């Protein structure tokens, strides 16, 4: 181990040519102004509203009642709520809030400009020509928006997002990464609290697009010499504490060798947890919605970064939610990824902003947008974009797709959190999707209220009744069965349930045997097995055979926490 590194030197004593690897259990949390970075925080337009309507307000609430927030954050029933989980010095938090007010002034002003001009627009744009309103746009929006009506004379702003990214409003200086060593799967919920510096973590202030991140994360597989590593991290300019952190993050022990080479012509499917599935052959690899666990001894068995191919030809992202566009994983895989495939975005309206622009701004060079029922040829196969309904609170959003991936003779549909509101959709698309070997479907059938994701993006607070009614639901048993009955897959896999223990930091879900998602997925498993279609609820890690699976081989439907742990493949 490199802990023998002398902090006053740039080499390991006695081993000037020592080869160093990045440890597999180095946790890398991307932060923007010390808040955990998720996709809507990348675009200046949505980040301005999140800063104004969420971050600053929850911090001000915390400063008024820190004990109330501390109590609420320890309550499992309130996990995922807007409560700051911070037990440090109150003066430090006050200083951070004061610094944020100054650092974010231009962004919070943009947020206020959006809210105030939208109010003007809703009041004064009643169907007449809007040419005169352009002169009343605030400076932050001038030349960056188009004013439009829909066919019913409802006015709105169309944000020309590229012009926001190409401006001082895109604040790469606020981006950094917090590096630390994992000590277990349990991590505090990250979406409602800033991640202030502490003695256990190292803050590295390289922007997300900085190519040094690619060099660092490539060290998980490919060693660097001591001198190369020191040049990468700027060893000579580091403090003694920073050097001590870096020395703990590297090791002289090579990573485990786990080949993904297959016999010629063979295709395999590997489940990594949640909605992350690797489908691959010797010619091509496709990874869905990557969230990759860090290696943990003695915990629920899982695949980690070491179980991925050195080259991931295609990553497909189904929709723009925190648990499907995970920058913590994506940035660590960027050096391995050939192309990212995303749904074609909408017309630049809130909350349907461009995934392609977000990814390009963070250093992903090859991003392809796919439309509904459009295909992308790949080696010995293709990727088909399949429309899906629901799970977005009935908001007008185009940036969502299921993906049918075909490699050689094996096909799989990754339907993510599709809520099959209208079974005719899949009946009409069935000819494009067939034949289908594997159907992957999420069944979080009672999701969070609409505001849990989109609340900060509303220029006027949503009506509480509507917010509670329009939840981010996936399919229940009946709707999921209509998909199965229509598409006739050889096997059904329930995934994207948020149940793996390494997801607690972004998921507030804790299932029990009577949880609606468990009850409904049990019903679907039973109905599929009655029809002779093997079905299972995935958990932990799995190798999925690419041939018809006997019903008797399907995992148990008992998904209490002990049963979940037992189901994970050893």
C-alpha cells in the first residue's frame, strides 16, 4: 500500500518506479457549490431555480430551527424530505450560507428573473402578438429565450439552452469532487443537505469536464508510476493533509482480474442493481442507466467497476431522474464510454431540458439523441427507442425512452419506470419490438409526489392536491401484465426498485412484505409463472442466461429484507 509514501517526497521510498492503482473503494461524490450534483443542477436554467427555490430556502429554514432539522433527518419515515442532515458547527453552516448568497448571486437573480417574467407573461400574454414583450425581458434572459404560445394561447418561454451554457451563468468554478474511502453501504441522504468539508474527505476542485478525472479513474485498471501520479494530482502544491488523503486513495495491489471475454457468438446479460444492466458480446457492450456499487466485503454481493468491460461501447439513459442519470457513476466511467444514447429532448421548456447538452457540458464527447421508434445500428445488432408513458407526474416531457437492445439473436427491452397507462401503445409498437427475449420493467407503483423532483422548477408552487395525485408512479401488476401479454417475452425481470443497500443515499425507499410495490410485483410474478413465463424480481447481482429459463428456476417472490439479502447471487 502507498501509505508508506513520504509526504515530503514525490516517490515511495525505495521504489521510484512503483506502480500505483486507484483503490476500488474510493467514493467520488460530484458537488456543485457543495451540494450533491444531479442532472438538473448542470443546466444553468434549472440550477438557478433549484438554488433559489430549494437550496437557499432549506438552508434558511435550517438556520432558524437546526434542532428540528436534526430530529427530522434521523426519522426514517421522513427520509428524503427537505431536512438538512448536518451535526457540525452552526457557525460553519452560517458562513457557508453567507458565502453561497454571494457566490450564487447571478444564478439566484436568473431564477428570480424567470419567476417574475413568467408571472408577467401569464398575466399580459393573452393571445396577442408578443413582439413588444421582448423589450421587457430582464438582461439575464435577453437573447436567450423565445416567447411562444401553444395552440390554446397558453404563453411560455422556450429556453435556448446552448446560449446559457455558453455564458458566465454556467459556473464550472462551483464544481468539485469529494473523495473519501467507503466504510459501508450506509450513506446519508444527499439531495437535501450540502456536503461540507470534513477531515474524512478530500475536496478536489477540478471541473467535471476536466480530463484529469479520466486519468484518475482509469487508474482503477491501469497503473501509473509514482511520478505520473504525483504530476496528475499536483503533489508539489499540496498540503500535508492533502498528500495524506491521496496516499490513502492509491494502492500497489492490482485490481482483481475479471474477464468479460465470451465464447464466439455468445451474448450475456449482467444485472448490477437498480436499473443498471450490462448486455454484451465480444463485439459490443451496452450499459443501461449506470449506478455501480463500490466493492464491500461482507455486504450484499454486488458487481463493481471491476466487473465492467474496459470499453463500454454504448450507455443508454432512459430518463432524466436522479437514479437513472447518476453523475457519480457516469463521471467515473467516462474514460471507458464510447457513446451515450439519450432520448431526444423537448423544446427547451421547464422541466424538459436537454440531456445531450448537460452531458456535453460535463465532458462527454459522443452523445447521440434517439427519437421514438428510431434505431441506432450497433455491431451485430441495434438499439431501438421505444416510447413510454407515465412516471413524470403528467408533465409534458419528451426526454424519456425505453430501449430495445438486440445483440445477435438476443433482444431485451429496458422499459425503466414505464407506467403502462394506455396498453394500446405497446400493441401498436409490438411489431417493432418483437421478437423479445427479456422484458425489464420497474414496478415502483406508488412513487413520490410530483414536486419531489420537479417542485423547484415551478415558477408558482404546485397545488398540493394535484401534487399528491400526480405521483411519479411506475406500473402496477395489471398494467405490467398488459405489457407482458402484448409483447410475449421469454422472461420477465422486475428491476429499478431502488432496494439495493448502496442506493440509500439517493433513495428513501425501504420495502416490507406489505409494501405496494412488493405486493404488486408478487402478483405479476405469479401471473407470469401461471402463463409459463419465468419472472423474477432482481436484487444485488445476477447473471441472466440468454435462453429460455424454466419457470422452476425463477427466484422466490418473498422480498422482505432478509429474503432480499438471501436472493443476491453469491
